[in-house]
């Protein structure tokens, strides 16, 4: 897939509106009951980048970024300011934030994940675009050091340990991450007069599977 490992300017994504979406097929039965199913195992996020624009310089940045991505052709990184870390917004990233696996004595590579919990229900989201330099890891609560005990592939979210964790050992990680997205349009309509009057352009961005 065509993807550029570059982040959309974070100062422009700040203020953007968006979040996760799911696809649910709802069939209403003649009895009044419903049957609900989904073809999506993972949620997908959408954003409007236009809402983060606050000056003509921002518009220039947007246009340059849009042209360099050739519209919808190339994906890129996006910072979702409402959900960009393995911990709560009020906390700091730590190696124990997310349990990502349990060792089996042979496997050395593990996918970063973030688990969302509500009651007894959980949803594990694969994290494929961690931010370089932010990933912390631990095995059985013993801190590991990047470059010594493990390496991180920031293009896929795989953490590879120098030695496989022992069978049953809890592997945990903390990290910041971006969302892989693309523009959801091949056209941007900008009117300087309208923008100065308070009307921002519509710039849809949608998450892509990587």
C-alpha cells in the first residue's frame, strides 16, 4: 500500500473533529426483535482536518501537504488528540500501561495493542504506527530498554525482543501512537474571503488498514 511515513502537522489536527465509526447491519424481524451483525472486526476513524485551520498560513500548509500526498493516493500519519497514548490523558506513558501478550518461550515479536474496557466487554485495537522514541516495554514488570533488550518497528507496531520472554511471562508496553489515514477527497475548495469570514473548508480524512 502507498503510505508516506510523515505526520499531518499536529498544530492543524488540533481542533479537528472526528472519532471512531463502526458498521452494523440491523435487521428488524416481524416480531419486533432485531438481529445485529457487523462485517468489521476493527473500528475505523474519520476526521475533518478543516476545523483545525485558523490562519491563511495554515491553509498554505494544508495545500502543500495535500499536493505532496497527491490527494487520496498516499496515506500518512495523523495525531488524534483525543486518543493518542496507551494511558489516560491525565497520566504519563509507562511500560505497564497495556498488556500486549504472554510469552511462550519462543516468540520474540509482538504487536502493540491498546485495549478498551467497559464493564466486562473489551476491544483490542492493533497499534501499527507508534511514535518513535515513545515506546516503553516490560516483561513481568521488569523494565526493558529499547536498543538493548528490544527494537520497535514504527511502521508496523511490532516490538521484537532480543530474547524471547519466558512461557507465561506478561509482556506489557506503553507508547504514543498515530492513526494511519488518507484524505477522503481529491479536491479541496478554499475561498480566502469565506475563510476570513469564519467558514472553513471541508477536508475529510479517513483511517486506512495497514
